[in-house]
C-alpha cells in the first residue's frame, strides 16, 4: 500500500449527502477482484450519459477537478453496501483523501485499508472548505497527516483527529497484509517449531 504522509492538490466539492457505495462504484463493476482500472467508472451513473459521453455539469468532468486528489462531500459519505471496490475506485481515480462531516463505518474502515485518509470535520467547516474548493485551480489544499492538519487555500490550518494505529498504518503504507508480514519472523519460527512437534499437521514438513 502506498504510504500517506502529506498530500497537496485540487479538492473537488461534492455538495451531496448520503453518497452511497453504489453511487461511488455501481454494482455492474464489482465483477473484478483487481484494485486497478476502476477509476474510469468512479461515480459512473453521475458522470456519464447512457451513450458513454461525459455529463458536462458533473464536478469530476470539469477542469481542474478531473485531476482532484481530495474530495469534499456531505454527511454520511460511503453509506450503503460494504463493497471494498468503492475505495479502490476512488484511489484508482487519484482521490487519496475524503473530507466529510461523517462516514459510514465500514467504508471508513475500508479507506484506511486501501491508502485513503477519511477526515471527519464539523459540517460548518466542511461547507466553508467546499466554498473555497469552488475557486478551482486557485484552490490548492494540503493534508498533512503527521501534523494532523488540513491547510486551506488561504493558509488556514484545520486540525483533525485520527486513530493513532490507523495513522501509523497510513504513514508507513501498511495494509492488513503488510501488518502480517511485519511478523514474518515470528510466523516462520512458529511454523518451523510446529513442523518438529506436530509433523502430521504440517504437510510440507516431510
């Protein structure tokens, strides 16, 4: 997993509440188990017409937001089904941080497991950030995970809270597999001892 330390980029304002995971990545794109390639289908039904052409009024189809790395959205982001494809699609598009007043719990957890930082801020603060994001190319935001601050285009720093363990994992690029591999020595030692003491349950021991 790619580490997350500091991110500076364009923030796309999406002033909608209850953006569910089917809106983020519709069900017809869930057949793949690959984490790459889903970015083109992010917000597919909101982003494209039936003939495949782009909807000109959708934020991610407009400059400079088609290059956004931060998404600012309304309350209850990521509600609906628990599909992990939702953060996969966001990350593949280039979104590494989502700022909202609240998130659905499973989506919130899945973000951390896939290198995306979900930041909860008060609704009035989120609304103010959306207004500043409307400046487009002139609105660059910085998210500093180590210092736990969002720096808006005017240089104002907004502090946010993050679980220390999840912060550690993002800073070091550790997903569940990475955390397990950190214990590789202990696992190998256990397997070696198990092969000696109980070879009948260790098929490869022979």
